[in-house]
């Protein structure tokens, strides 16, 4: 049996929150989206994507990797169509990380630079690969981390929901055993709080602290670091 908590916060700088998240243990589904676009378009894209994934999984009545793929592709189609049909939404898009329990394991679909991490007895490990210029172009070119940290393209995504079709989706599978903790985060969290601090906060969640308290501590850590972006954390553990 899994338990989960999802919390989001607009942070200390942004006037609105373009992140959107869902934790539904009944569906075995945990989703986070970090929207982008002018006006309210980012908010629309992230909500539309998460709602689409949940709808497809709910209607399927079963869980497997093909259903998750279909759900992510449907999210992409709906965001693209909405932007095409409404000029005020033109250019909107969103990252997406969707995790679903399948036969006891967790299958993860990832688009963009929101992330999934796994905390086990050996520490905190990043599961997903960022679909960004830095990760897919800058590092293979041999640029050092200092240069990448200040590069003008450091925030550029190479893929997003609503940006293109066909869609490039990264897939992963993890074994979430008792004593482990899955974190799904937007870059307003992992891009601001050092990995060592994330791990320190999460260790308490792995050892039995309420997941809501751990989520609140994560968000507070990002706010104390300046909270320059929206902050979202989704935590899942097996009990």
C-alpha cells in the first residue's frame, strides 16, 4: 500500500502559481506539471496536462506502461489543441512527471526538467534526466559546470508538453520498497535547495514522519533560499 502527499506554493517572487500536482493513491497515480507561457497560459497548461493524465488512467481501469504513454500523449494533444484554438494561450506548455504504480513497481514518464528522486538507505538519487539544453547539448559539448550554471541557455527546455509532436518521453521504472521515499519536484525546489539539504529533510520522511510535514519542510527550505519560482513537492512511500 502506498501513501502520498502533494503540496505546491507560489514562492516568494512569482505573482501566481503555474505548478499543478496530483497525488491519488487510489489510482496509483502521482503527477506534477510546471507550466510556462504568458498571462494565465502556464497555469492552464499545467492543469490541463495533469487532468488529462488522470482522466485517461481513470477511464482505462487498469495500469500498465502503455496506458501511461497514452495518457501523456493525450495531455500533449490537448495542450497543443488549446493553444491552437485560443490566441491568448499561444506558446503555452508545461513539464510533466507522471508516476504510476504498475505491478508493485513505479513506472515514471518524464517530459522537461521537473524531476523524480528516490531516497533509500544509501542516500538520495536522481531518477530522471532533464530534457534541457544544458543536459542534452551543453554537457556533451564538454562545457564545465561553472560555465553551464551561467550560460544564457541554461533554462531552455528541449522538450515540453504542448511544444511539439511527436513527443519525446523519457521512461523509468523503480522498485519502491518499504523504507524508501519517492520525491517528484519542480525546479523551484530542486533548482534552489541543495541536494544534501533535500536528503536531510527527506530522511525524516523515510523514517516515519508524516509526509505532509516533509512536504512543508521542503517548501519552506525553498522559500528560505529566496523562493524565486513556484515550488512543488510530491512524496510517495510504501507502508
